[in-house]
C-alpha cells in the first residue's frame, strides 16, 4: 500500500467531468499492424517492470488521509488495451477526431488508471497507438521513462512470447485498515514533511534565500491578477479539440546560430507567434499584451529516476504577443527565461508544493477542487516541452514514425500545448476546449508560420517544416488532444 504524494493527490482531486486529468500521446507506426494478441503479449511481458500499471486507487474514509495505491486483485489487461479502426480514408483528420473523443473520456477510477488503444485503418498501411495515463501516476519526465519500457530501440521481429509470470497481488485493505492507516499518516506526515522541507532548504539555499524566492514568486502572481484577461480564459466543457504542428530540429539549430537562445526559447517564440495570430484572428488588441503561461520544470533528482510520481514545479513567463518582429520576440523570451531561471523560481515553486503536504488531507482535497473550479485570469495557457530520443523506436518490430503529445486543460485555461522531440523533429500537440476554441487551427498554423519567420530572420531558407507541410495531406480542425508522448520518451536526449 503506497501513499500518494500531495502533488499526485491534487491531480486526482481536481478531476471532474469537465477536467479529465490524464496525459497521453498518439504514436503512428509503420505497417502492417501486428495482431492484437501480439501487442497484448508484449505489454503483458513488460508489466512486471511497471508495477503501478496493476494497481488502483483507494480512498480513505471521509478524507482522513491521502489516497493510496493498492494491487488490483481483479486486474484484466484486455480491459486496458483496446482495439479499434479509423473510418475511411484513415487520414490525419480521422485520427485526430478519434483521439479527441478518447482523450475527452475520464479513466475508470475503480481500475488501474491507464489505457492503450490500438488503431488500424490509417492511410499508407500504417497503424497507431493512443495512450492515456492519469497525471496522478506520472509527470512528463517520469512518463517518458515509464512508457519507454513499452518500446524497443532495435528493429526486431515479433518477439517470442515471454514465459508466463505468476502475479500474486497483495490483499486489498478493508475500510477499517484504510481508516486506521489514515489516522496514523495524518499524525506522522507533518513531521516527515518538515524533515524533507528543511532538508531541501539546507541543500539548495539558506532559509532566508528560499523564503525570499517564494515571496518573489507570490509577488509575480499577484502582479498577474492585475492584468486584463483575454478570450483565452473562461469556462470549459467536457469535450476537446486537438490539433498538431511540426518543426525540424535543424530549423531550430539554424535559428539558434543566427539569433541565439536555447531550444526552449525558440520553441516558445514560435508558440508566441501562434497565439499572436490567434488573438489577431479573434479581433483582439495585442498591443502591450502578454499571454501568461506555465512552463513545467522537472525538479526530479537523478536518484529519483524510475520513481513513478510527480516531481514537477514550474516557471511563469509572459509570451510577448505584442512583438511583431520574430527576432525581437525571441530576444524578449530569451531574456525573460534567463531571468526566471536565475531567480530559481522553479525551486521556490517546488518549496511551496512541498508545503502543501502540511495541510490535512481533507482540506487538501477540498482546496484542490476549489482551485480548479475558481475562475482565474492569472494563467492563460500551459506549454510543456519533453525531450524524446533522437533514434528510432519500435513496437513489435514496427518503427514509430511520429508521436504527438497530449496534456489536459483544466479550470478556466482553454488551451494547452505539449512539445515532444523525436528523430530530429518537434511535434506539438495542441489541446483546446471544443466549444470555445473552434479556431484551433489558426493557432496551429501560426506556430508553424512563426518557425518559418524565425528561420528567415536567422538567414536560413526553405525551413524543413515548410518543405514537409507541402507533402502532407490537408488538415482540418476536427480533433482534440494528446500529450507529450510519454511513450517514446526514452528521453535520453541531453539537456537542451
């Protein structure tokens, strides 16, 4: 019986019918598609490496303690691995529409919180895998590690069936045991949290420094609330649109060589161009305006690799949509991110997250739900970038061609963007509320155009994104969301 961290539990508590809190991806692979049974056997052989995939969530009575993970005595892998097909012609629009419907559905809390969908009927004889994993299980980086075990780095034929491994689940605790355990944890948790928190203070900085960093973070948030909001905030419904954009890492290198900045700076500059196009399309005044975004930052230590939970904080830059010149836009973002990183804002944010562990579990649960339901204008989008492997990955001998990530939207944030890099390409997964973001393709096209503008400003020509787009089939807007393809994530790529 493993107790959830405060951050993991928060992702569970804020979920409701309009706020599904899973992350995921859509990976397209070369054909022909394997037999459904071959895929099931492959994943079944990997399950001993990821015990959480056979565990479910149990809640303590009346919220006495945080939820716990327990073995599911009725685990059935065929429930979690689904098999479906696209209607003709099996193009990108059909795949995005299917993914949008799949991602809009909440996971069944009475079972382990994950699903894989094997999708046949794609054009060119290809097939796809749609993955969903609840955010209370993983963050971007750990999901990358988690789903890596499902993929291979070698072009092998269909592997021989692994020998059957007997799985003996631990007995499921009863209500009385959960209640007693909750009382003990409620008394013991604050002491443990105080030890962890004070240890973190000693390792990274003195208490005065950490308190000053936390105060600076809160001051910046207070400043945001005084800014006017745009149509990017508002109520959301239960359905999702999903679209995707692409770029070449070679184009990013061209921009860095000509204009400077990091990979993340260039990516955010292209996304800024997309939001500028979207707001202008909506007739909004972009002068003296920024789009405030959360950029999640992993604070996972090397010693925590292989631990499947959330170890993520974030920084909060403003995307300067008021700047028309692509070079000036990139310089503004580079300067701002350098300042935020220098201020250790992400570390301060992590300290505040740890403080949440002091709250009684019942109050933490209620507070998480209240925060998700309270209208706010301080944050307008989320942009998360997860590095993936720059070598091909395979599933039952089929090479993964590309993979688009999905991250959820929640509360009053109507758009989120995830970026996943793989084999020299950047894949943007764009999630939008179905009812209020009908123009999601304007944002998508603006991101790709923003990258072309940056390449041109850097002195490059014929950016890879433009060349590839001319070869792709027309794209429509009928889709919905996907996330940082945890899958391939064998993110062994170096830091950007």
